[in-house]
C-alpha cells in the first residue's frame, strides 16, 4: 500500500503542481451581443465557461480598457489570447496589436481568432507574416538570398472581395530579382446573416482541438461565410462547415507563424448565442490547452 501511495503521489503531484494556463479573453463588447448573451458580453460568457475548467487562469479585457487591455504587463502574463472583434477594427491601436503579433511570432503567446476576428489587426498581420514565409519558400532556392520583395497590401479591413478575383495571397515575378507578394485579404466573397443552421464535420478527429467533439454537429443559428477564404494555406483544417444552400467554409484552421501558433474558429456571430452551446465552447477550451502546450516558454 505504501508503494501504491508513493506511485500515485509521483503521478498526481506534478499535475496538481503544474502552473495554470493563463488565458486572456479579449472582446470588443458590441451592444448587439446583449440580446443573445444577456447580462454578460460574448467574451465574458466564454471566460465564465473557461474559469470553471481545471488548470486555467482566466482574465478578460476589452477595447475600451486602458491600453485596450493589451499592455505589455498583461501580454507577458498571458499564454493564450482568445480574440473577438467586429465593427471597431480600425479603433484597434496598431502598437498594442503589433505587441500581440511579436509575442506570437516569438513563441511567447498563442492566438485564437473567433468569427469576425478574421479582420482583427493581429490576425491579419499574422497571416501576412505567414504569407511572407510561404512566399520565400516557393521561389527557387538559388534565388532566395538575393531576392527583393514588394508587398502589395490592398487594405483588408472592411474591404470585401468578389469570387472572380485571384485568391490572395499569391506571388508573381517582376523584373530581375524582384518578387511581388500580394498579401492575404483575410476575407471571403459571400456571407449571409439569415440565421440558417451550420453543419460542422470534424475532419481531424484525432486532433487535440477536436477532443470530445462528435463527427458531425450543428449550430442551430449562425451567419454563413462562403469560401474561398483569402488566407495562407492552413497547416491543419480541423473542422469544415456547410449550409443547406450549398456553401462551405474551412471553419477550424491552424497555422504556425514564426515560433507561435494561430487558430481561427469561424462560428460566432454576435446576435446568436453560439457560445452558450457546448460544442463551440469545447472547441475553444481544447484550442486553449493545445496551443498553450505548443507555445509555452515558462
């Protein structure tokens, strides 16, 4: 019995002693969230769920906080940031958002973008940096050292695309050793906010982000986003979403960016209580845990 007790202590004590994953849930806090989320905002609802889970230390921040809730001290005390925004993207302070980007690329922070945060400044910048790395890898190895780059940035925030346009990002050869990279727009040609149900398929059931999720599951009311999504090719697509009118979307994507990782999860329009539903909350929790393990430097 003494041996068994010692064995259990050796297994359990490291788990209990492990430092909690430090999560910051950042929310623009739109008034339009209130009908769906009541007393709490969308981000606060997610945070309230995460706070109940073991091994997580959770804080919230919002756009109107001092330093937009993203001070150096706050970021240095965070392992994973869960980010929601929509209408006030242009109000996001460039310096604070770049502080997020730098920490992700240095492997000190992981980033989860939800739904309309496809236009969040940190997400767009991280996709741009991934596109630059992908572009360099695509040109002949003998030309990489001498290559000069021109980056074409057609302002992505609130500028849509049409289906006929070439999907960004893409690389073209200019003159001599000059290469041109058209940066990702981080948007898609069609959307429809009619509250039609979204049907999700778990494409990678063995992925940690998919742990505990069924092979197929529905969101009763949601906004539709339709492919193509103008982002760099993901390293992994964990979930695909479809609608009854035929549209589809890569709704759970993972990228390595520099030394850090980014996860985009599409569901979450603010007028529907999507983050009161067990499955989306499980996705966020799973992503927090997996990304923290992948990026932790503590």
